[in-house]
């Protein structure tokens, strides 16, 4: 009985270490995802600012040939 209890305590200790390591990894990944989201928003804004729209203003549109 004592040996089984010792084995369970050992398993629990290893599980606690593993859970803490996984928690740290998840925390780091969440921080990375947040940074990437911010960078994606900034990149998207810069891209929209540098590329002209494919739709011309009404004043720039040429009239159709039948006019």
C-alpha cells in the first residue's frame, strides 16, 4: 500500500511539472498570437494606404461609347 501511494505521489509530481510547462508554453503562444494580430492589422492598413482602389471615382469614369 505504501509503495502504491509513493508511486501515485511521484506521478502527481511529474504531472504538476508537465502542466506548469504546458501552461508557460500556452502563455508564450498567446503573447505571440497577440503580437502577430497587431502586426497583421498594421500591415493591412499600410497595404490599403499604398494601393489605389480598382474603382475609379465617378468624375474619372469615361462615358460609355454610345454617349
